């Protein structure tokens, strides 16, 4: 039978907010996560344990994690909260907070499959982030691809010892702001294979610049399949800079991918990818999936309301065409 379930990973609270110049109050970030938790979204990327000098907006991720453990948001589905950690320093910060609340979260071995409303606790996930080009790796992580992979090996090992699920991003897979369109899909396949062998549970393929096109998405996914990488180990992370995200999503869906990252209100942009705009809007992805008969489990009206609210809150235009249409705005 055809499996029509699609998982949406909401990255708004992290990818969506990290690039905002004005400091967003902690309470707003927490309210955003709490609102998203009510929509049926199962995974929410909530922050990043990165250097506050590099990405000041993520500086209070420790307080966000602590709040989510102390006061888990009500949710109709089992929730996973994801946090970026580029090195062991970041992971250790996260683990020291988890250590204070050992009974407040699920690990890979204790996952109950219960929602908060059924008395379940949230699961925690750690995300590392590699790049497909040397230039982007230097700009984003201040080191070469190989050096970053050596660091991630340690991060993944330690996260796995703590029984946490690990996601691994690969950025600029379909275009690099410094090296252009010709990103080698075989290099992406090799990096993905390394990360999976290190123990990553999932690879999220980042079209950081939004330069991806339908044929190049197809070429990349074919290359990964030929390299033996399974569709169930992959997620697509499209930015919508050139309005190709849904076209590329259709190609990935057709290829058999069932996990897609998106950001409410189309928020976002990477600080190290000049000119790149936000992630594809969650509203757009949910609407598109529904139009194809796919099941996201996400309440479109609620997400549209959140997109309207958060974009007003931070003084940005609502970048979701679907969100605006749904709201009649
Ligand atoms: P560095 O400067 O080379 O690191 O940065 P360092 O080891 O030399 O340390 C420098 C300072 O940073 C030290 O502090 C460290 O303690 C501190 P000082 O002694 O100067 O006071 N430091 C940290 N502080 C907090 N948390 C940490 C941490 N590590 C070191 N984890 C580093 C290297 C990796 C830290 C830096 O480059 C960094 O934080 N990069 C993160 C950049 C980032 O967050 N980018 C955005 C996320 S990725 C993305 O958006 C793409 C994605 O969406 C997918 C896609 O679209 O493609 C995921
Ligand atoms: Mg991104």
C-alpha cells in the first residue's frame, strides 16, 4: 500500500529566527514553540548551541531548552525538540541542562510514543551541520569539511552515548553562495555516507541558497540512491529564494523522500549565505501535501495564524503566500 504520510520538521524557531538582527525576546521564542506544538507538528527545531559571537540570536538556547524541559508545551502528538550543536562544547552545554532534568525527556530507548496530552514527555535530538563545499564550511564553521567531520564524529558518539537521536545537515547541496551551482553530488553522497556511518539517524539536505532546480534535485537524489543511501534516512531542507522549493519538493516526494523541513511564515535565512531568504513556508508545504492527498497531520489554519502572529511580532512581512491566502489577507 502507498504510504501517504509525510513528516514536516519545523525549523522556524532556529533557522527562521537565527538571522534576525534585532534580539527577539525569550518569551516570544518560547511562545512560538508552544504555539507550534499545538498544530500537530512532531519535530520542532528550537535552538542552537553555537558560539554567541557567531550567531547572537541563538544565545539563549540554553534557557529555551531548560524551559521546554521544566514546562513541556501541551501537544496533541509526541514531540521531538531539536537543537544544533556543531562541536562537543555545544553538545556538552545541552547535555549539562539535560542532566539537571533527567526525567523530563525521552531518549531513543525510552520513547513512549505518547503526546504531552497523554502524559508523554518530549524527545530530544541533536543536529550537526556539515557543508558540501569547502568555502561554505569555512564561512559557517571556520574549518574544512574534513575537520568538521572529525568534530561531528565526537559529537555524534557522545550524543549516541546519551541515547539521543542525531540529525546531520549538509548545507549548500544544490548551490553555494561562494562556489556557484556546480556542487558535486558525489561529494554530497560521500559526506552523507560518512555521517550515517558515524551514527547519524537522518541526513537533511540543505538547499541553503535556494539555487536548487528540479533537474538538479533529481540528479542529486539519484546520485545518493546509487551510493546506497536510503530515502528513509533523508530529509529535504529547501529555502525558497528563487521560489523553486515546492517544485523541488515535488521531485523529492516523487523520488520517495517523506521528510521535509520548513519554517512558519517562510521565516529565515542563513547568516553565512548572503542574499538567501527564508526556508520554504510550512503553510505552503502543508497545503501542497494536502493537495496531493498526502497526510502531514498538521493543522494548516493554526500554522497560518502562527505565521501571521510571528511575522508581526518581529516586524517582517509574512512570506507565506498560502498563509496569506488562507487568512484572506
Ligand atoms: P571558532 O571561532 O572557530 O571556535 O568557531 P573556537 O573553538 O576557536 O572558539 C571561539 C570561541 O567560541 C571561544 O570563546 C569558544 O569558547 C566559543 P572565547 O574563548 O573566544 O570566549 N565557542 C562556543 N560557544 C558556545 N557554543 C559553542 C561554542 N564553540 C566555541 N558550541 C564554531 C567555531 C563552530 C563555534 C563557530 O563557527 C560557530 O558557532 N558556528 C555556527 C554557525 C551557525 O550557527 N550557522 C548557522 C546554522 S547552520 C545553517 O543555518 C544551515 C542549515 O539551516 C541547513 C541549510 O540551510 O543549509 C542547518
Ligand atoms: Mg537552513
